[in-house]
C-alpha cells in the first residue's frame, strides 16, 4: 500500500472571520460590504516558516469585529487548510479598510 499526495488548488485564499473556527469546524466568515476572500502569495519558507509576501487589503468592509483568518484553497468545494486568531481583534465601521501588511501573516510547522 502506498500513500498519495494531494496539493491544494491554487490560488490560496484568505478569509476573515468574526468567530474563530476549530479543528472540526470553520469559523464564521465575514459577509456584506465589499468583502471577498483575497488571494494569498507567500514568501519562500525558511526554517519551516513562511509569511504573506504581499499586503492583503480589504476595502469597503462591513461593520463588525474581526477576530481571525482562515486559508482556503480554490477547489470547486474549497478546503480549509489553516486557521488562526489575529494577535488583536479589529473592530471596523461600515466602509473601513482592513490591511494585513506583507510579512504579518505567518505560518510555521512545529
């Protein structure tokens, strides 16, 4: 018996959540305003870690408090690959911008 590898369907997408998910369930994704998932570009890995290589910018956001992010692939039925809480939640008014600057969204294997 062998093992097979699968790769995520690119591009990877970053979703913002108003309630964080768990290993078993996705978080509550933002809705409304001009919100849409953003494409994720990552830097080359170093010592088992990488980060976003470009700013992630959401404009025209709905009002709310955003507490975390999730990374999804672009398959016909998207697969959630990663999730995590923001270092600090962000409360926005309708129409505000939310920005995660390059290098601030980090991923590592431990």
